[in-house]
């Protein structure tokens, strides 16, 4: 048991979908579900950590206080965190830090989003010094454009094929079939994927995740608090990684359209994506071989394959073999995205990293139903947020 461990007392979600309602409504459902799961009342919460959404006006920018107000002012301190897709992990880390510092015993972390129709775009306005604005206006580079370029990179470097990518979608669709929180619960075949329209060559419509509404919440507590409430063996957060890239960043990351030059400085020992999991492993005192499952950020089918290598499940260029051999399917050596992943959920940006924590918690408790990974004792979540935000959580029982 690590010095930095905190207990997960409760988790809760609002199902993913597309309703266009106020994001706070979704967050309330998730928060109340997590509190009920923890066996706690709202008045028991001593700290609220909100994961922000930039698409929902001022309440989204101050999500911690927004959720606290909606639940009913009770005086708890709050924090609000924005780190794009990593917002949930950043908010979780803020709550964990309060607990480890002894400033509180129990904290509620909430993230929720309402997304517009179509792909995610920068906020309105003319901002010539904003790389996120520039990549749309200068290059027309939507998120799927980057996903397509990453997929093409795998094809050029490792010989990946569209059929390899399709196998990822088939796997995740099968995993998510019985997940009550998933938006898409429908089996698909490789032929159906290969026949869907091309969106960003070589990726087709069924290779790329949707944008969704949804929410997730986690109740964290000190181990002493958990013991005082008769939880002798709770699921524990063993590590949280929110690292940034190291200079020079030689692999392009959204929303940039150029890498750093390595002409006068050697490349770092690990790429940004590799470093996210490495930091988490180091803190938890674990390695890839200790994992029983992983929830990775499959913005596209090809990106899921990249993550296999980034988190050390295999070496560079070996991810295709893992998925083709069934190693990452439930029942395989290391199931990946037993929840169904973004393939079945879509993106609800500030909720996503917390949704991953919810899934791993349910898996480690043995509460995942038909998608249960047998005898799971350790799981990892990973994604990244725009502008260089790492996001990885390791949970153990």
C-alpha cells in the first residue's frame, strides 16, 4: 500500500447520449449516484472538485462551485480544473492532494459536458495567436484530421491496415453491448466498418468516436476515513499522472502543426504519450505486467493501437498483433476498454477521465456484469488533453 493511496468510496455516471440539456443536470445525476454508492450524504462532503467544460458558459468555467450550488450550498471548499480531455484526472488529482495534505477526509469529483452537433471546434472569436484557432482557420484541421494523420503514421511506420483498425471497433462494440451507460450498444462487423464513409483517410465513420453528452463522478476519501466507515479493503487510487511533454516534443500533438526541433537538443528518453503512463507506474510501484485491464482513449481505432504501445503492453509496431490475437478482448491476456471505450460512448470531454475511473472501479469490485474481467486487481486509465495535459490513473484492490 503506497503512501499516496486514497480510497474510492463511490462512483457514478449519467449515461452518455445526445440530449442538449444543461450539463449541470447530468453532473447532478452522476454526483448523487456516486454519493449513494459511497453510502454518504451530500453534507458529508468536505471538498468539491469540478472538471470544467468550456462550451457551457460561465457555469462551465467554474464547475466546482456550479455543482456545489446545484447540490445545495453547504459550505464545502471547491476547485475547478480545465485540462481539456484530461480535466477529469486533473480534478481528481486536486481532490487527492487535499486528502493527502490532511486538509479534508472526503471529496467529491464531478465532470459533465453537453456537446454541440458535429466535431468539436474552438470557441468563437478572431485569435491569430491561438494555435487551436489557427489549426482550424489556417489548415482546416479538425480533430478527425489529426486522427487520420496518426493512423497514416501507423501504416507507414508499422504496416498497419484498415482491417487492423476495424478489429478494434469490432472488439469495443462487443464489449459495450451490455454497458447501461454506453450510448452505442450495437455489434458491428469488419465489413460494415470498411463500408462506412471515409471521414479522414484512412479512417472511416465507424473508426472515429462521436461527441456526446454525459457525466461521471467519484467520491474519494482518506484510508483512515474508509476504515472508520468499515471499509477495510476499498479500491484505492495508487497513482495519478498529469505530466506535460518534455522538450523537445518530437511527435506532433494536437492542436500544434509543427514539432519542436531536435537539432540543438537531444530528444527526451520518452515521448509525451509514453511518459504519461511511465510516471503513473513509477508512483504506483507497478508495471504493465501487473495490469489486469486498461481503459484507453480511443478517439479513433488507430489511436487505441498507439496507446497499447504507449502504456507498455507491447513494443512499437506490435499492437496490431495484440488486437488480432484477441489479447485485448475480455477473456484475453490484457483486456482494453472493457467498457466499450469511446467507440461506444463518444466524447463528453471533462467527464471522460472520470468515466474511465468509474469503469476500472467497477471491474476491480467485480461489479461489471457481462463485461467483467475475471479476478481483476489492478487497472490503468490513460488519455491526454489538448495542449499537453497528461492523464493516467492507476487503481488497485
